[in-house]
C-alpha cells in the first residue's frame, strides 16, 4: 500500500485533504470560542435575572450620563419611583408576544433622577398597521414600579413618519430629544402586577434555558465534534482509497498484469 500512496496522484490527494482538514480544524476551533461565548453570555444573563433588585440609578448610573446601555444589565430587575407621562406614550409596532403580532406600549416614567422608558405591556394588532389600537391609560400620580431591563435600540424609531404615535424601535436618544429631559439609555419591561399593566398583556419573562438566544450550548458543542470529525475523515480518505485499490488489485478477482501475462505466470 505504501507504493500506492507514493504515487503522484495520491500525493496530490494528500495535499487537498490536508487543506480540507486544516479548514475543518479552524472551524472547530472557532466553534469552541462560540461555545465559550454562549456559555458565558447565558451565565451572565441568568445572574442578572437573579440579582438583587436595586434602584434604576444604581443599576444604570445617572440618566444624564448613564454608565450602562442596558446590555451589561439585561434582565436585571430594578425599581423606580415617579409618575407616568401618558401624553408622550408611543407604540412600538411589529412586536410578537405569544404568537400574536402587535405593539409594545412604551410610556415614559419620570423620576427625580431622569426619565425611564417603560414597556407597560403588549396590545395585539386588530386592524391594519395604519390604525392605532386603543390602549388603557396608566395610573395617575406617584407610583413605585419594578421592571426587567432591556438594552437600548439604536435604529431610528421613525416617530412622526408613521401613523399617530407609532414607532419602530425603542430609541432612548431620540425619546430624550422629544422629552427635552435626560432619559436612561435602556428601557424596562414592567413585571406582572405592577402599576400600569392593567388592561394589557404582560410581556413574558425570558427563557432562561438559553437566554442569549440562537443556537443552544449543546449545539455548539456538537458543532465542535462535527468539524473535527470531518477533518479526521478528510485525512483518512487517501488511506481508505489506497486500501480499496490494493484489495482490488490483489484479490481473487484481480486481473493479471501485463508483465504476468508476458511471463506466462497468468
């Protein structure tokens, strides 16, 4: 078999298979990094969700110069005391809750330290996107609320371009300009039973089995095994083909070579 493997065509096949194996090893190594990133991301989000409830200013820093955009504190529960600003309420279109398409009801909540954008709940879309649904008003007066933090959204909200008070994103920077007040660079989902949820569908909590979303941790681990297995198969291919060729040439059904026929040994 060594004589077969030393042929030029097999040397070329070795080179091709080595390149394929190297690509597979790189892909497997990248998947190891992705697996570690996903595991760390899920771990941090679970910690955030279990962390002690604190005041919003402690979690995000001062509204006028927040130290977090909500990404590092995603899913953390925070409290705030203040009052709702229903006249500045917006509806974020194109959101889905429990398989229903509709709107997040975003009502600014003014506190002594700044304004917090609060997703009070969800309302299903009953007509076309051009019609704005009727939304229950938030409570008047001072209120204490507990919310689950979500990162700010950066894409333009298109306020004024859409029907009535509809928007496409929760963009605190643009909301801040319209409110002429400091707004925390994040928003919060109001928890069940809190002041302001009445008449609305409560936004469900995150799936903590895979809170970062996307492929689950076992999937990334399986991808690692898969790519390394592909690399091993690529390297074994020349040996498998050479063995098959040798068995074909030396088996009981093998045809005699030209030298054998000329020498009369056939």
